């Protein structure tokens, strides 16, 4: 029996993600944590049958940029070509202690900013950012404004935006919530976001 009362409970319904198209938009600040969260989300999307070519990953400089990028990605006007989950995660490796990231080599030709329109609109977007509290008020301003904006985008567009903004008070808290804590390993919340994306995307298809 579980010893904790926290966290999402398992849904008895098993959702089939094989027909879904999902975008992950992530910030690049606090990269070690971000990489683990993105990997966790992708793993669960794939476990639920989402096809590799239907997982599109877009990065932005920091969490503050997440809402605009999510909005553009949903509108379908800013989809980068060729950045599938395998391309981006091919160089990611997790050892037993410190995770490392080997950048995947890319062609010297920059990817076109605007690619062909997607064959199918996105069924859900997972917005992933990691805010770690520092000495200034940045944390409060960014976390509040981004949270409100992401909620507004999903209500305005009707496309689920999964809230993957970690707001941690310490580095260790952030690492633990990505399943790579140095003392307690913790649980990778990115996995929960992947599962939530498949469930919400599937349900929204039924509700509409
Ligand atoms: C400026 C800033 C700070 C202080 N901290 C973070 C952080 O912990 N996590 C994060 O994702 N982004 C941070 N940023 C960058 C802002 O989100 C944003 O990218 C810049 O202010 C440019 O708009």
C-alpha cells in the first residue's frame, strides 16, 4: 500500500495516444532539470502510444517566454521542422548520479522558422519551465504571470495546456521533482505531465 497521500492517483481508464499530436514547449533555464522533465514527459507520451513524429519539441530562452510560444504553437504558425522527440533526446543520458547532456549535432543550416503547416492541430501542449527562487523578486513575478497566462491560453483556445512549471525554493527541490535528487531521488513530474497530456487531449476530443 502507498505510504503517501500526495500525488496523482492512477486513472482506471487507459488512454490511447496513437492518434494524438502533442507539443512540448520548454524553457532552457536550469537545463539539467529541464532535460530530465522533458525526457520523463516524452517517455510517458510514448508509453501511451503517441508516435515519435507526433511529438514536437520547441525550446524558448526562459519560462517567461512559455505563454507566447505555447500560443503560437497552438495557432500553428510557429512549428519548427524536424525537431522530433528522438532528435532532441537522442543525446540525453542519465547516470546513477549526475545527469549529463551531450548536445545532438545539428546541420549547420538553420532550421526554417516557419515550416509547413502541421497535418493536424496539436491536441495538447506541455509547457515546461523550472523557476528556482533567488535573491530577487523574479521568481514571484515570473511564476505568477506565467501561470495565469498558461491558464488563459488553454481556456481561450480550448487546447489543453499542461502546467509543467516547477517552482522550487532550492536547487535540491527542483532536482527531486525531476527524479534526479542528490539526497532523495524524488519523482519525475515530467512523467505526470505526459500522462495528463494524453488524458486531457483524449477527453477534449470526446467533449468537443
Ligand atoms: C531572468 C530569469 C531568472 C532570474 N530566473 C529564471 C528561472 O529560474 N527560470 C527560468 O525559466 N527563467 C528565468 N529567468 C529568465 C526569464 O524567464 C526570461 O527568459 C528573461 O527574463 C527574458 O524575458
